[in-house]
């Protein structure tokens, strides 16, 4: 903890320090790099995970901000896997639209919503570390993108009306999913500098993206007051403990649940059925981490010993990566 270059975690910064407008530049720099346009934050709006209650929400910290274009931007940091995560993200963006649309307003006044998820777990099986999604319409027969235009009337130099047509901006929510664990610490563009910081709590001297140096100053651990530093260390400890509890409960719960469900089968001598189910569970667990190679699938499917499969199931529930799982089963 004495390393002067060590930075505090971004979730702690959002939760405890972003209320101060002097710290806005840190989030503005991150969003500018991600969205590839200058972002200026006007207001911080309350978000359900960012209320001032003392409830310990170690797993998720989120904040809702409004930029100078009146766009609503949700930034969420998720520390652990959550079932139905994408469904909750959809609900969150939809709720913002409804909450900030007043009865009597015109539909053209609906706020644009951008949802940014910083994930400290691997969601899905893709190889990239940043995923983008939105809603667009394409022809079912032509595969041509539907373009909707608005009439724009402007007064030219002669004082006459000039009519043009401009394509409407996409009003549908946009989603960014950042898989921190998939980032290989290779920096090629501005957003990579920020993801490197998110993963390593460190900013390299050569980093030069907008406001990255301000982030280095504001997130410097040594600048925390003593009581805040103790609270921050407690925060890190809580995350570590809760992660261990969740991983252990997940592994034991899976095994105990499968054991109970197969008790009748074992009594009837259906060992092969139990082994087959365990293989399936192992592969399901690994698929949550990353794409499982054919070699690993073959290795698991060829294992018949139920005690070994039981151990592998435990490993698969706690593994951080496919490589981690392979190392454990070969020990």
C-alpha cells in the first residue's frame, strides 16, 4: 500500500469522490476516450446503486450523469458475475428513459441513453475486450439499413428558406461492455490507457490521452486522508472476502445440488449418468469464462472417474481463466 504510484480503484472513486465537480475531468476523460467524442459532464444524477445509504454494495457501483448535450450516461462497475446481467442492463437504460421523460413532453425530447459497463468478469465467450450494441433496422430482403431523415429549413445568405434533409440520429440506447479481464495490457489507442488503469491501478508515464494525468493525481492513494484510506482498505478487504464467499458457495452449491439430484440415480448404479452431468456442468462453468478449446472439451469428455470430475467441477467454478483451470487439474 506504500507504493506512491498506486491508484485507488475506479469504483471507490465513483462512489466516494465524484460528487466533487473538480473530479469530473477523470470521468470525462474516460468517456471521451471510449465514445471518441468530447464529453463534458454537467450534472451527476442519482442512480439506484449510488444512493447515499450505507448498504454495502461491493458487487456493483453505478452512477448516472448528464452531459452538455442532455444525454444520460450510465457508468457501472460490476465486480462479480450476475445471472441475467444483460436483462438488468436493459432494464436500467429503459428506466432512465421513463424516469426523465415528463408527461406532456414531445417524443422528440426523449433523452439519449448511453450505458457503459466495466466488468471484472468475462461475460459471454467473445475474444474482444470492448463490445458495442444498439438498435438499428435492416431490410429483411435487401439487408439495407433503414435511414430516416428530418426536414431542415435554414435561411441562406439571401434571406430565403433553404430546405435540406438530414439523417436522424439514432435515439435508441447504446451499450458498451468492457471486459477488463480480457484486456492483454497492450495499449494501442486512448481507451486502452484507461482500461490499463482500470485493470492495474496504474498509469504509465507515456500515457497521453485526455485527462489521464488528472486521473493519476486524483486517484493517487497517498492523497487519501487517513480515515478515508482505512475505509478504502476495508473496501478492498470486503471485495476479496465476498469474492471468496461467492466462489466457494457457487462451487459447493453446484456440487451439493448435483449430488442431491443424482442420489436416486447413484442408488440404481447410474454412475455414467452422474459423470455425464458433471462433464456438462464443468463445460458450462468454463464457457462463462472464455471459449473452451476442442482439446479441453476432449479432455473433459474422456474423463470417467466421478471423484476426479467432482474435483474438476470445483476447480471450474473457481477458475479465473481456462489456463487457470488446466493448471489446477494437472497439479
